[in-house]
C-alpha cells in the first residue's frame, strides 16, 4: 500500500481564550490515502474545524505531527504554510468565499496568479469547468450567481492549481437539497474521474454518505 | 490580475475612491497653485520692470529690492543724474500701495517715461488729459472690469479711466507724477529713479558714477535688480512652499490612511480569502500599495487639471496676482502626493498582511 497523502499522529491543539486553555484536539491519529474521499463528521465543538484549519495550514498545531504529501507541518513557518496552501491545498468553504468585486472567471484566475502560474488555465482545467457546468457563467460576478453556482465556481477555484488535496468545510451548508446534491455529486465525480483526494468536514450524515469513508469526531478526538 | 482586482476594488466603492482622488488632487493643486503663483507673480513683475527700458535703478536709502518704499528721493536729483557722463535718459516715479496685495499706483512724468520705455501702447483711449485721470493696463482693466470713461476709486478719490494700455511697462496703473505726489502729501519726492545709459557698453561706468555720487542709495543694474527680486522672493517663498509641501504630505497621509484603513476593515474577509488561497503578506501589501499608487496618480492628474481652474479664478480675482502653469512641478507634486499616500497606506497594509486568516474568514 502506498504512503498516505495525509498522516496525522497524536495531534493536539490548544487555544488560549483569556486565562482558559481550550483543548480543541486531544491527540488525533488519522491516515488519509491518496485518491480517498474522506468525510469527517461531528457536531459543533467536536474539533473538526480545527482539524480542517491545521490541515489547510491556516493555523499551526500545538503538538503532534501532520504530514501532507510528504511535507511535515510541524515547525513550518508562516511563509512555508502559505506556500503549502498555494501548492498542495484547495479550499471549499461553506460561504463560498468568492471575491465579490471579481467575475467568476477572475475569481478562478486570481488563484492561479497567487500561485504564480500565469492566468491561462490548462486544458485539463477546461475539462473540470465542463464537469462543473459553469462555463457559461464565468463572466458573472458572485452576486449574479445562485448559491449552487457560486459553490461550483469555488470548487473550480480550489482545483485550478491542481492541488494534492481538496479540503471542503461544510460545502453544502448554505445550499438547498437540490444544489447540495449537485455539488456533492460533482465532488464525487472529481474524486472518481480525476482521483482527487478530498477531505470534507460536515455535520450532515447525508452529505457524508457521498464519501468513501467517514470519520467521526467528538470533543477533540476521533471516535470512529 | 492584481491590477484588475485593484481597479475592481476602486470601482466597488466609487464615492470613497472619488473622495480620495479629490483629496489627493487638492493636495497637488495646493502645491502647484502656490508655486505657480509665486513664479507667475515674480516673472510678471520682472517682465514689467524690464518693460520700463531702464538700465539702472536708484532706490531710496535703506530700502530693499522688493517692497514698496515711501518716496524719499528728492525729485531734483533727476537733474543731477541727467548731467552725469554717459547718462542718456532719466525718469523718476512715485509708487503708492492701493490696498490690495501687490496692487499699487504709479505716478510718472509721461513724457520722460514714454521716451525711456518706448511709450505705452494704448488698446483704447490715451494718456490722461486732466489731473483726475488715470490709465490702466489691460490685465488690470479686465480684473476690475474697467473701460475707458469709467470712474474708479483709488486712494479715496474717484478717477476717470482715460486709456487702457498693453501690460508690460512697469506698473498696472499710472497717473501724473505731481498728482500722486500731492495726493500722498509728498510733493517733489520720488520712490525710484530709472536711468538709461547713452550706450549699453557704458552701463558699468554709469553705475560706478552713480554709486560714487549716491553712496547711501541701493543702485542696481536692471539685471541685478531682477535677480534680487527673484532671489529675495524665492528665499521668502521657499520656506512658505516647504511648509505647504510638508502640510500636503501630512494631508495626503491622513486621507489615504483613513481611506485604506477603512478599506482594510471592509475587506477583512476578502483578505482572509486571499490568504487561504496562498497569498503572502507581500502580495496583500502589494495590492494595497498598487491601489494607493493608482489613487495617487489619478489624484495628481486631477490636481494638475484643477490648477487650470485655480488659475482662472485667481486671474479673475482683482488682486494683480499672476498664476503660471508650472509643468516642471507636475512630477514633483505627483511624487509628493505619492509619498504622502504611500506612507498613509503603510500601516493599513501591514495590518492587512498580519491579519489572521481564520479570523478573517469568519468575519461578517
């Protein structure tokens, strides 16, 4: 069996809130294989968002090791974590998080610009756009797009630099059932057709059912 | 792509963009107007002094090159000077401030003055035919809306305008010498004596003679006098200009600081998005700096154009001021505006760069 693309060992994260220490993660161990579509399920406060932020290089762990595609997050500087986000991770957020002043097309292009890849996407990306079904909506600004369309643009933006891992935080949290099913179906397609590794955080068991595997979290620990 | 983001950001908040551009524009106009005003007024004054046609000027004792003096030189001195070797023409004038900034009326012996200057070129009317008449140049006439035949009040007296002449011969308003001397209760006295040598090559000799004859009077060749008035004025104005430049930088700093600080607060979430996409702090500061430079350049262009407006207003204002358009100062004032603006954008830029991505992404 090949090396896991994400390997987490005894991961702990403590937040200092005033004089109180909050143990958000209490020693998490987890392996995620390349090409896997894993869903991490848990209620609010279970630590799944903290795990998402650490995997995305948005915050450093307090202790433990996290290896992403062979790169150890432990001791990474802010600049190194920034670089990790540019090259290895694609984010999908619950609130889409598109830049409101730019068109859908420019929202995708800016991710390439930040990664220093130039603004013209490659042919493989054209296929992704086709799969996402937003080619005809690229010249619209986010306010002119439906929630489902905005989320599909966000997926396109997350994939434009061909990241090793697609991290999705409640990607259907703001969508109705129909659009949720479309977005989740697309994510499964991307995983099956392109072998894209996906880690999805959700509290919704129906959404989690789209993944290959489900990991449950409670009180900062993995419970199954 | 970054430029597109910058432009879209500015378009997204048109009122804030307009106000920032307008404020930077005012800052640039302030500098250009001040410099244009000082340069224009000095140059105009020099041009008109040159128009008198004299080679040498004799000023009253203890007087400076600039500024109006009283009239302490005895008029009979004209005869003394006229008798000196190589002196061609001599004429004296009396000058009196009329209240407005740089506004004065000059009393002249029109015959002698015209011989030296080549004569006033009248656009309308002619020389005063009576003691209650004055002549004004076209610039003064335009500013004060005067025409031949109009009455005009100066030194608490009503005067009739007998002629409008082409500007460029000493003063903007002339009346008969003895009339002004009587009016200011200083008969037989002069403010300045203008001397013309019989030949240009004799100017140094005449200058030496006059200095020997009148050791207490400041005596200048025309070129010395012109360099003195510009040097004195620039020396005086330079400090003032520096103060305005300093204030402009502070003004630009505050305006852009406020604008960018608000922009950073407003765009907290967007900054978080960029960070999540892998934007480095330098990338984010770069966006704000480009935005600032863009605002600075557009604001400067606006300010330069606005200078034509201030010139129109100042030239219409009856104050005998001349504003010159100073293209040499366009890059300087733009540079000053950019320095102020970039200093103002620095702190908001650093604040944006240091923003925590997670907090920014959850910002509502």
